[in-house]
């Protein structure tokens, strides 16, 4: 979870927004739809052709 979504007080952190940490497994050449881009974190929330959703890091995504 990106630190900007946490309110940290000493050793206790509180989540400030709803956040799903699911990663979407993908294989080279697979097409996915980008649903939400989080440029600050370097990840995009994507959906594959089977309807499964999750985060994929920018470093493995290319625009076709």
C-alpha cells in the first residue's frame, strides 16, 4: 500500500482509503485493459480478458 494512503502515528498506521492489494498475474504478450493508473506508485489497476482484475507494475506494461 502506498504510504500516502496511511496516517502514521508512531508505530500505529491507519488506512485512510479503501485499497485492494491484489496483483494480476499476466504473461508476455497478453492484452489487458488499464482501469486506473497510479503514476505515483508506478502501478496500474488492470482487467484481463477473463474479467480478473488487479495491479500490474508499469515496468512490465507496454502500450500497443
